[in-house]
C-alpha cells in the first residue's frame, strides 16, 4: 500500500520563518494508520507518510531515502546484505552494532499490535484454531487442500481453502510464520510458507484493504492482518481465537497480555542523521501521553500497557 499523506505548512499559507521542517516516514502497512494519525496531530514538522512494507521502510532508511523507517518486524541481517553491508552488523534483537551505508539504525518501539487471523463472517467451523492447524493451512509441509483436511477441525466442509494475506515484503508475513514454524530461518527449517508451495492457494498482497475485501467476498477464505484493520471491519469478518497450547484467546486490545500473536511495532531512525533533533522531536511526540493516546484511537496498544519500563527508557533517551 502506497498511501501518501503530506501535511504542508505552505498549503496553510506559512512562509519564511514560520515554515516547518519536513520529515519522510515510510514502511510497514501495519504501522501506516498510526503514522498517518500521528502526522495529522503533530505540529512540529510536516510529515510525509507512505506504506510499502517493513522491508521497504528499513531499506529506504539504509539508502538515505527516509527519516523514519516503519517496521512491524525486527531489522535482520538480510536487510544489511540487500545493500551490500555485513549481516553481522545486526544483532538478534534487531538493533545495529555497526553502520551500514553511513547509517546507524536505531530501533524504537512505538506501539504494540495484535495480529489477527480472519475468516468470512459465515465461517462457523474455524472460530478457534491451534498453532498445529495454522501450520496445516499456511505451510507447504503436507498442506491441507480442503477445509476438512485440517486436523481436528470438526464440521469443516469439503471446500477448497483460499488464503489472502500479506506478501513476503511485509513484516506481518515474517512475524506470522515465525510464530507457526518453530525453526523459521534456521538451517534445520523443514517447512516453508504456503506461498512457496506454488499451488495457487496463497494470494499475496501488499495492500491490507485488498486482503480484507477478498476475505469478505470469499466464503472459504482465510488470512491474517494487523488488528487495526480488523477492528474497522469487525461487522463483516470473523476474528479467530488462537490456541498456542495454553488455551484459546480471542484477539482484542484487552487480551494483548495473553494473546499469543501480539507484537511490538517499530520505527527505525538514523543516529547519524543531520536532522536528528527534528526526528527526535517527532519520536518524543509519538511516545508522549498525547501520542500514545492516538494508539487507542486507531486500534493499537500503548507501549506502557505492555512494557512501561521500556517506554520510560525510550523517553529518557530522547530527552
């Protein structure tokens, strides 16, 4: 999704000394609604916001094409290798140990999201799914072709499964498969994604609205998205309860502490940036009480509700 929002002081008739600094923010489609809302509220700079996926956001930062790279996943060694930097410069926690292309990426956790598995509103046979069942549906390891092929799914019809979900450039894609494939990314990994199966069941898209519309229109479809999009369409889709072995939990903002597919959302910035004061001013707003209140309004979880100490540490680093 490449929606662009430009809040321009010049359009408001501001000139000369009144003209604001400009910032560019791009990346994760999951972070996009939140970034748009912050840009509308923030008065300290004109912020141009676009989507395109987490990989795009991180790549744009490393190439000096954006001030803020949005990501719903951690930065990885592969992000460095894509621009001919050493993958060892990225730690396992998504932070950088060395520069890449003259950029020193800095990770900020700005909100938390609930990743929801969704089905057509008429689907009454998959209201709860286990990780094993998700594995059967979404991977290429002896995948279920029909709904009644899914182990333990009583009452499922003999109808073909159709998957509509994010593409490989999406942080949501990475996060989902890291959850259901235990050895994801390891040398021992056996299963791949259903997209890699090449059987035409997995229909990828970079546009979350396209995914939502497809599932709303297909009685036997399934997919996954960030909760903000799900909440907006709560009357026209089903959000599936997920059981990771600890009991089924419905996806909601209230269950984030127990729901197995809750995840942090990130903004990456360049510690070497010449305009770091402007960037940090925007980040300070995003992590302020006012900025975090926007999380509630858009459909995300405030950082303090999950990790109040992390929020305090980040605020102190920006002070």
